[in-house]
C-alpha cells in the first residue's frame, strides 16, 4: 500500500465540522479530497422538563445505570444537569455505559468515567456486555466488582432503573433488551434530529459522479444522505458499524467496508480498505 493510498479520491464526510475535523485530517493525509457537510443536526428536545426531571432523579440516586449512545446525548444530559444540580455528571451516584470510544471520551470530558464500553459498539453490544457482568471475574477490584448486570441489583419495585437519554429517532433496542433482563428502563428524549441541507459543493460533486466514498456514521445520517442526494452505484459507503451498514443496505447504498472501531482511526482505515484495489480484490475473493 502506498503512503497516500487515497490520492485522487474524493470522500464525502456528512458531519458537522467540529465532529468531522479529526477524520477529515486523517483522510487528507492519506491523499483524499475531503468534502465536509452535515446532512442532519441536533436540536433541543421538545420537552426539556422531562429531561430536567430525569437529571434530578439521577442526582437523587434514582438510577443504577445510565446508558449513553451518542455524544449528543452526553451534551444534552450535561446541560440538563447544570440546570438542576451542582457539580458535574461525575457526581451522580450511578454507573455509566458508553456505546463506543467517542461517547466514552465525551463522558470523560463531562467528568464521568464510564464503567463499561463494549467491544461491539452498538446497542446489542451494550446489552451483551451488561449480561456478561452478572458475575465479576476473579481478581476484579472492589470498585470493578460493583459493575454488574442490572439483574443483580434489586429494588423494592423490581429491577433496577436504567436511564436511557436518547435521540428522538432512536430504535427501541435498548429499552426492550433491558426489560427482558429484568431492568426498568426510563427513556427520555435528550435531543431531536433535524435536517441540515448539504452544501452546494458536496451536492454538485455527488451529482457529477466525482465522489468516490461517503462516510456513514449513523442510520439517520445514512437515510438523509439518500433523501437529499439519492443513491449512486458508483459511490461506496463506509459504515461506522453493522447497524449503520444495515441502514445503508435498506436505502440502496452499497457498503464496501465497516469500521473495526467506531472512531476516526477506524473510519479512516475502513475508507482505505473500501477504496484501494487490494481491498477490493480481497473483498471479492472473500465473497466468492
């Protein structure tokens, strides 16, 4: 592989500049022309009182776990905490789980050390990791031994309460999975996802067929790309995880690579795999 394997390639990163800057820099170093333009953006939840009430319950020790699946949810929950409580989210008497490294990093910036970050960065991965905590491994520290499956916590009313601060478009996977484990999930809408019109340069490049790959970081991003730009057979998708890859398949986008890790490094590596001849040969051989 050459040092600049993406020379002559154009990659669309449909993210806001602050979320895309690290990945864009990596792709540029690899030789790519990078187009950055979001197709969705975060908006406040319609019912901020419900989010504030959840933050109050969190401060009062009302939840055994908080499961966080996006940086947006961290930001909005931290803002709610600031409105109703003192200190930082790290003062909450609860255990925290983050769906992946970006969310975990956002939690740490908010003063929280996540107790759990699954290897499979998805809702199903979170559920599987929680189940695996039913019995601590030998030699686990006292603090670590408290990180258990929610079923191992008890309360007067049944299973433990688990806070799920989610976007308005979130699927019910976590809620259903936690309920089946005997927990009592509390879903609160932390933010809304609204359309952001992609900029003219990205739209023109897509229409002209000069975009080689698009980086897909969520199902909502994937669906909005197709809604605004349409699906193209000559553009390959690079998915942040298998749920996003499935969403792409549903709307007619061809996914050539799925990131091994849900971070900038993983997405950059997957883009190289998707766009280099060697990876194309390997993919064809693996699927034959």
